[in-house]
C-alpha cells in the first residue's frame, strides 16, 4: 500500500460561470517541456534550409542513433499527437482519408500519412471554407520531406506496415529500413517480465538488426557512424530515465503529489527529444517539484478520495478535459500502462559503453508487445505499488493492439485484487470517436461500486 502523508488541499482555481471548479493541480515544471518540444519542431521545420538530412521514423525510440549520425528526425506518432493536442489534426486526417485511408486506421498513422500527402501536394493546392482550416493545414504541411524512412514497430500490425504505406505516398522512391521486433509472448514456464530464455535470446536478434540499421545510415549519410556520440546520448537518456522513475515512485504517496496527466505531459521529452543535459535537467526539475510538493503538503487533486489506473493510449484531443473531469470526482489518476510501462522505463538495462543491447531490450518491452502473462504481472504490480482503487480502460478505437486485452485485464484485476473498472471509448488522435456521456456514466458507476465496497469493510 502507498505511504499516507497528510497534505494540505490544493487551491481551487476559478472557472467560468457555467463551469465547475477545477480541482486539479498540474505540475508547473512540465511547462519547460512544452517549450523544449516547440523549439524542437521549429528546428525540424527548417532542416532542409540548413542542409540537414531528415529521417522520418515511427515506433521505437531510435532517435539516439539518428542524433549520433547528425540527422534531423521526425517521429510520426509524436507529430500526430502534437497536432491532436493542439486540435489541429483535421486537415491531415482529411487528406489521409481523401488519399484512401479509412477512419478506422490507426489515427496516428492516418494523421502522419495525411501530413505526407499534404507535404507532397503543397498547401496551396488544397483549399477549405472552414474557419481556421488554412492555418491548421499550414502546420500539417511544415514537415520537411524525408530523405529516408526507418520503421521499428513492436506489437502493432499497422505500425509494421507504416513504412510501406509511406513508401507509396512518396512515389515508391523513398529509401527505407525496417527493424523487426518480435513479440515477447511470455508463455513458457520460465517466462516473465525481463526474465526467461525468450527474454535472453530475442534482444540479440534485434541487436544484429540495429547494427545493420547503422550500416544503412552510413550509406545514406556517406559518413562513418559516431559510436562515441551514441554512448554519450545513452548516458543522458539513462540519467533522465532514472530521475523520471524516481519521481514516479514518489507519486505512490497518498494523496499523490502528481498524476498520470503530468506524466503524459512529460512523454515527449523522454520519447524523442535530443539526448543532452537539458533532458536531464528537465526531469530533475520535475522530480524537484514533486519533492517540494511532498514537503509543503501540496496534492495533485483537491480532496483525493479515489486512486485510479489508466489503461490505454492517451486521448491527446482531451488531455485538459480529462484532467479536470477525473479531478471533479475527487479521482487521482495515479499511473497508467502508456506512461509507466514505456519510454526507457528500465534504465538499469542501459550500458552507455555497450548501448545496443539495452536499446534492443527497451524496444521489445513496448506495452503492446507483451503476452497476457506479462501484462497481468505488470498491471498487478502497478496496482499494488500505487494503491489503486479502480481502473479506467480507454478503449482506443483505432488502436486494437492496446485495446484487445482490456476486458481480460479487467477481469484479472477484479478476481485477483477486487479492483473495479470501467471502459470508455475514444481514440489517440481522432476526437470523433469520443463521447462525454460514456466516460461520465462509467466513471460514476465505478466510484459508486467502490463506495459500496468500502462501506462493507
């Protein structure tokens, strides 16, 4: 069970006349991450003018390799998430649909492929009467065309075909490299999270592919790869990851000083930002603020009564709304599969002097690349570590890989821990699939059940 600390209630921020008070209290240190991300994308937009080669990639965090090779890199999901978070995804998604990608296709892929279509066509060729549409379209077309494409997707059939789809959009002339990441099934007697013969052998297969990827990059850049730079990059990532996990562990305190939503806001820095001292400083700042909140008795949600785990990829269109909605019901969303089981989450595996093995291992422990046995192990551990009362399953409409096991995980949590849950439909980057009523009715029903459980204790 989490340590219980007496924290003073947060100050309730004033809202508009027709809005309920905002009981959430987000970290302020994450704002520095927003500035880092904005600067990063502005830098990408000018890459060609500066004579830089650009690689588009999706899936795993290959950016330390690209950085060491002196490339500029664009992560497909990251740009799609950015557009959705800014509510500017419409033009790219429309372009993708007009090109032939149905709206049931992963909205990360559909949005990014739409950007590719717009990049090819040029913003001047597409017009719309929708107010603000031109400005949105301009942002979607700012990505520079790639010089080559790299795919390294674990656990998702759409992601594993992303390179082929992009290849067609760019006229079948785009050099590309695919890193194959096998599923970690975890179904042998000795299998488990980070253990067993399967775990020992599979990363070695990926290491060999990473070596081939580096040869491919050397061919594309016509320069020898800088292995010292890769070691330095991974040393920064290791330290940033350590600080991130230390800060996450502090959130086991009840009431919690920071929530899942703060960790969502911190995904971009750990996922694709340049590996440097600024990255380490960012997570040191986040940890420092959390520690200060614990000392000062400041909670992330006023009057925390329930602690919830969030399963499913974040709905980027609804980040602020969901933060306020859960807090409105005295719910602290403390942890989640997307944030806590992803993004360099096992820094002890990283050896900066021999970085490829630790990188390969991390690429394989993507949260959609595990069999059910390992997913169960991780879910129950998070519930125990963070004192979880209930689980919110975000049924991400166009991400079947994340959504498929959720009903089984819900049953496991109830049978083995007595933890109740509810499910609501939404999506990662397409707001059309979300319904407020589904979220609110499911959340209220779960909280009522938790209250009934407590009354019987």
